[in-house]
C-alpha cells in the first residue's frame, strides 16, 4: 500500500509536476505478466522518475548500502526502500550475485515487473558501461522479455555527489521488448549470457545516445585517481597591506 501511496499521492504527482518527464515508448511495457525493465543508471533520481511514469508497479534490485546506512538518515532511507518494496542486493561477490538473481526470479515468478541496472552501479561520468550478465541469466531462466530503457537528462539534474536535484525536464524512453526465447535452457553457457547482455546494452545505448565504454563501471571507478584536494589559500600577513600601494579613488 505504501508503494501506491508514494506513486499516486505523495511523491509521484510532485515528480511529474517538477520534472515534467517526457515518456516515449510506454506502449512497449507489457500490460500484464512478468518482464524485466533494464535501464542505464545515471542518477539517484532514476529510482523515482522511472516508476513515476509507469502504469504498473515495478520492483527494483537496489544496492544493499541503501538499507544499511548509519544514523537517522540511514534508518529513514532503509525504511523508505523497504516500504516501497525494493530488494537489497549485496554486490560483494559471486555468491552475493547468485542471491540477487534468486530474489529477482521470485519477483518474476509472481508475474511482476522487475527493474534492474545491468551496469551494477551508477555511471560516474555519464557514459554507458559494460553490463553484468545477471540480467541475461534471469531473462533466460524465467523466460521473460526484456524491455530496454534509457533515462535521458538525469545525470545533469543529479550527478553523483549532488543531494538536491536541479529542476529540469528529463526523458524516459522505452524500447521494444527483446525476446530471447531462442536461447531457452542456455543460461549456464557463458558465451550465450554474454551475448544476450551485450544485445541488451546495445539497445539501451541506441535509446540513450551515450558514449559506450567496454569495461565495468565499478572497475573504472576503482582505477580512477582520487581528485586532489585544493589546498587552503595562505593567510595574507597583516603587514603586507602597508607595503602595497594604495589604489587611487575613481573620479
């Protein structure tokens, strides 16, 4: 009930009023039945703006850190995501990934929409990164279509590190559902799941128009050098003022 309260009363109308999202290809979302909506991930705002334009409920696999933050802010964030029906995902290793796949398959087994960001993390620079194969494994095991989605403009309104988003119009673009039934029963073949994932990412790229990087976003982030801190400006000695020539007053 809290999900529908957020979507239709508390948060959804406000988001639609402020950001006036353009929606393209909404007819590609199945009216009934299970499906995966796979999108690019540019901003924290993506979690809210995509559901705001959908007619159906969607459940996201959300990173576990949203549920384990410290202090009052962490508890409120965790309560919000749990109440909205989102599923925490541990991204620490292979076993954690298998648990996420099991959780996603449970959502699909109920005939619901599952939202997933194949990149595994937000893009730190606005580019589209290589997708992880979990989306392909779930699509093949569950035998469901994958609807590619592109969020356009959300990086500009709320890039990583920005807490309060800028008020600017965004676009949510859905592509035609991708049918991978020809690969049924082949979810354990590495070459197949890689090819399926790459096809999904290509369709997202086609919708978003981003620059593509054939590396995992998390690896690129980890390898990036830390930005040097700007040293504080040295204090000007008080006696310096007496040594500088006085400016003449303008007529």
